[in-house]
C-alpha cells in the first residue's frame, strides 16, 4: 500500500503541473479578480505584493492597497508584464533595481505613493516605457538628471503635486517622443539654474496640462508667477549676472591681447637687433674686403 501511495504522489504532481502549464496559469491570487492575461487586485487592503500571480500576466493592477514594497525577484517572474498600476499604495524609497526583470513594461503608475527620490537605477532598465506616472508623491524631492536617460520612448510623464522644487532641463529635453509633461502644483524654486528649464518649456512642443498651476513658489519676488511670465523676469535678472561674468571674460581677453602684443613687440625688437647686428657685420666685412 505504501508503495502504491509513493508512486501515485509524484504522478499526480506531474499531472497537476502539466495541467497548470496547459492552462497557462496556476489560478488567481486570493481576493483578486482575474481576466485573460490580467489580474486586478484593486482595493483589497493588501499589505504585500500578492503571491501566486499567473506567470503570463500582462496587466497587473494593485491600485488602492497598502503595499509598501515591491519584491524585484517576484516581479521578475512576470517577464511579460506590460502594464503595472500601483497607484494609491505606500511605496517608499528603495525602488532602485526593482524593475530589472520586467523590461517589457510600457505603462507604470506609481502615483499617490510615498516615493522620495528617482535615480538612474530606478527606471533605467525599462527601455520600452511609454507612460510613467509619479505624481502625488509629496515626499518626492529629487529626480536625478539622468533618471530617464534610458527611457527613450517616454511619451507621458507626470510629476505633478510632488515635493520637487527643481528639475534640470537635461532630465527631459532629450526625450524625443515626450508629448505630455505634468508639472503642476509643485513648489518650484525659480532661480537662475531653473531658467534653462523654463526656457526649454517655452520653446518645446510638449503639452503641459493644468498650466495655470505651474508657478514659482520661491523666490518671494516671483511667487505665484506662471512659467512663461517668470521666464521674462528671470531672464532679465540672470542676464545681469551674465554681464558680470562677461566683464571678467573681456578683461581676461584684453589682458591676453596685451600680453601677446608685448611678446610680439619684444620678439620683433630682438629680430630687429639681430638683423641690425648681422647687416652691420656684413657691412664691416664688405668694408674690410674693400680695404684689402
Ligand atoms: C479593477 O477592479 C476595480 C474594482 O474591483 C474596478 O473598478 C476596475 O475597473 C477594474 N479595472 C480593470 C482594468 O478591470
Ligand atoms: C491601509 O491604509 C489606510 C490609510 O493609509 C488605513 O486607513 C487602513 O487601515 C490600512 N489598512 C490596513 C488593512 O492596514
Ligand atoms: C513616507 O516616507 C517618509 C520618509 O521616508 C517617512 O518618514 C514616512 O513615514 C513615510 N510615510 C508613510 C505613510 O509611509
Ligand atoms: C541603458 O541603456 C543602454 C542602452 O540601451 C543599455 O546598454 C544599458 O544596459 C541600460 N542600462 C541599464 C542599467 O539597464
Ligand atoms: C537653484 O536651486 C536648486 C534647487 O534648490 C539648487 O540645486 C541650485 O544650486 C540653485 N542654483 C543657483 C544658481 O542658486
Ligand atoms: C490649481 O490650484 C488651485 C489653487 O491651489 C486649486 O484650487 C486647483 O484645484 C488647482 N487646479 C487643479 C486642476 O489642480
């Protein structure tokens, strides 16, 4: 009897595994609803990334839960994932290298979370990303210059209502397909470093939704000023600073010219002296020849 049970168990395991593979999934995570290649776990009070998600899932919705951590390894099992919606969770920092295994991701929503910073390592593996929503993260204060350097297909980027005060123009200006950039309701710090960004905004064909709410917060003089208006003011005040630098540059160039002139005059003098000595010697020699 024991031998019969022993042979039955592995056989049933093989059978179950075969069934699972044939069906293309191993069921639906408890509490979630599943459709074709789609898992929807919206508003289930999940504390953690759900286990047992079918491996062929293309669309995963975890919106409105209390998930505070995305495990990179378990995510990487979902190699075909193209759509991931994690809005309204408690995701904090520590997202770097989270998405290494889901390289086909096209749509990623991390809005209404608790992100604190975005570095090159956060999204650099997502070479197909088209939509990225990281708005409504009140503690998001830093987006590194090269944060989206690898996301060349990015078309829609939203950083509205975050803790950002500054964004370098190079963060977004080299994204060839960018069409929509959400920037509203941030406390932008409009100093001279920000002028490049504002200038890019006024010259680019990107759409900035809710433009009335894209305003300077500091300095005091520019508070609540909308971006195009801020550009004119900032241009004027930052230009004078450029003048000071220009003066220094001009002085430097002037000194160089003066110095070069002096050297040339000095060399010319030496040449003249040498020539004179030489020619007077020749004259002397000629005179000597004439005497003999
Ligand atoms: C996911 O489920 C929620 C509620 O359970 C529903 O409102 C929402 O439309 C669903 N999303 C999709 C894409 O099916
Ligand atoms: C989830 O978070 C919300 C607000 O952050 C809280 O009110 C709720 O009690 C949490 N639910 C669970 C199950 O922890
Ligand atoms: C959000 O992140 C900050 C800084 O990491 C932390 O102090 C705070 O407790 C977090 N808030 C929530 C709701 O997790
Ligand atoms: C960034 O993109 C380059 C070229 O597409 C690729 O070689 C590199 O591995 C990517 N970086 C990361 C961290 O994936
Ligand atoms: C402008 O502000 C940003 C962020 O507050 C800061 O990093 C930068 O150094 C400032 N630039 C100047 C010229 O003050
Ligand atoms: C723009 O800002 C005002 C004032 O802060 C706010 O009342 C309004 O809801 C904002 N508009 C949008 C579309 O967020």
